[in-house]
C-alpha cells in the first residue's frame, strides 16, 4: 500500500508527452502504480529498511550523549 501510494505521488509530478494524457491515462495510471509497487515489493529491495535503521542508530547515538 505504501509503495503504491508513493508511486501515485511520483506520477503526479510527471508531465505527459505529446501522445499522453487524457481519460485513458488517468484511468490506467493507478493500475501501473500498483504493478510497479508489486514488482518493487517482490524484489525486496526498496532500501527503506536500511534508511530507517541508519536513522534509528544515529538517533540512539545522539540521545545518549546528554
């Protein structure tokens, strides 16, 4: 769900080319977002866990300094 919403937000910033746009693109864009999200989730390599882990370690190191 999170990945699908992330792709939806990213697609909102993409401008359609000369052959894009219209009702059809709007209708299928959510399906494309879901499929991209599914592919990324299946690969298991989003990098989110590594990023969060690094932030937590940094927070833990700074919170004990007081």
